[in-house]
C-alpha cells in the first residue's frame, strides 16, 4: 500500500484507503456496504430507508459479509429515529453520518460510545454548526452530488469548508476516479466519498434494469428538480419525472397523499407519527408545509426503481457524474483502479511532471 494514500481518514474509520461509499436510501444495503469495505473503502449502510426494527438485523447482516468496520446513516426526522440511535450505539458500529437535525446530546452519546460522527453538509454554515456540536469529521457534498443536494459546486465548497473548520474534511459530489481522489487530497481533504460511482457497480444490489438506465444516462439526461418533493433533487430524466413536470397542483396533491399512504403502509408508522415527522421537518429542517407534504414522494418512488427494478415507474436519484460513467465494475475493481490512478497522479506531481502526457 502506498504511504501517500494512508491519510488520517484511514485511521479515523479503520479503512485501508481514504475512500468512502456514502449512504444511499434503498441502495446502500448490506451487500454493497460489505463489498465496499472488503475492497478497502469504508461503507455506510443506509438506514434512512429502513424501519427502526430493521436496522439491527441489517447491521448484523453486514457483519456476516465482512469483518471490516463500517458506518450507518440515518436522519433525525424519520419515524423511530430515537430507537435507531439506541440500536447504533448498542451495535457499536464504527461511524455514523446524518444530515440536518441532530443535537449536541445525541452527538455526545455517539462519541462517548466510541462512534465517529461524520455528518454530510452542503454549506459552510452547516459545517461550522456541526463542528460546534462536536462532530469528528465533515463530509462536504458539492452541488453536483447525488440525491438531495445544494447548489455550491464541490470545487468551491471544499476550500471554503477547509478554511472554516479544524476537523478533517472529506470531499463528495462528482467523484468517480483516481484523478478526483488526488485532486481532493491536493485541496487538503483527507479523502473522497462517492455515492453514484458505488451505485454503478456489479456488487450494488439495485436490479439490473435500473442500473442499465444509469449506464445509459448522458449528462443531458440528468436534471435538478424540485417537482418531486419540493426540495432540490438530482434525478435521471424518465417517464415519472415527465409526469411530475406536467402535473397541475391538484394532481401533485393527489400523488403526495397517495405516496404518504404508501409510506405509512410500508413503515407501519401511524398518521400521528407521520404528522409529527412532517412538523419536525418544517420546524427543524426549514421545510415549508408544501415540501413536508410532498416528502413521502421520494422514498416511495425510489423504492420502485431501487428495490422493485421498475425504473420507468420510479425515480432515479443520481449525481451528475452518472452522465460520465459507462461501466459497472465490481467494488474491488473500482477501488483498485482509483487507488492506482491516484498514486500515479500524485507520483507524477511529486516528480514535477505536469500534464497528462507525462503520467
Ligand atoms: C440514489 C441515491 C440515494 C441517496 N440517499 C441518501 C440518503 O439516504 N441519505 C444521505 O445522507 N444521502 C443520500 N444520498 C447522497 C449520497 O450519500 C452522497 O452524498 C452523494 O451521492 C455524493 O455525490 P456523488 O453521487 O456525486 O458521489 C443519495 C444519493 C443517491 C445517488
């Protein structure tokens, strides 16, 4: 292993390489997490798309598939969040990631249990707030990143956050290869985190018809929209997105109510629990009433693509980078190739060889 690729992130997370497979709802299931970890990266299990009682068994399933350390991602607005926190602490996973909504007491509980807190943020002020609350490290997600995303590009957000906080920073949003890893390290990050690139692997358990749509997508097929759940969401253009774009207010309201009902059935949450989650999203997540009402659209429609393998009937969250990726390697092939390429780039720069012809 190259010493240059052993960064403080490897020590913090216990991974071989400074490469993180991020959490993706309905995608980062035990099979993908274990394959990422076995390849030398650090995987996050997506628990935001699990019922509270499913989290413990999913963690134990990852442990059946790998002996390597891994993390869990969840969010504070999901039904059963308090129970999920207890489960993560009882299971003593290596790290947790979360978006907005955590408080100081929760972060202290994780840290007292020896669990690394590494939230993802899309803005400098959120990074600063998380650091004030006591987190160990920050992942920044630039605007080109997958799923719900901000608007500041990675190349602008990363140096801003590096200047603003003292904890280690991991770069996410648009990374897929070793050149990106070398560039992130040159910026001062301790590693990269990637979602879309790990989704587009053979080890990812998303059904083949859906993965084929990702491979086929070109840059112009990838759009940022607020039509599905009121928040900025980057998606591959498809039949369902077309329907959302053409729908009037009545149709949008009907589909929001229909999907809220579907979510209630899937999660087993009561109407009171869903209303409570919606109120929390409004109060602490800064969402409008309309956005909170539409919040069930994404999980229900993601499930259709990612679990049921019906890409024409669901939505496909993605980073812009899917438009530049055209293959489905295994996680081992992917990590090996990223590491080799990053080492080549870093060695070339260290030797004063600039430009692509000199690699
Ligand atoms: C299909 C999909 C689902 C996602 N679901 C989640 C999620 O449940 N929780 C979360 O914090 N981030 C989620 N994200 C964001 C990723 O964790 C990650 O930050 C992002 O994909 C990084 O950008 P990249 O795709 O360009 O690598 C999702 C991204 C994708 C593509």
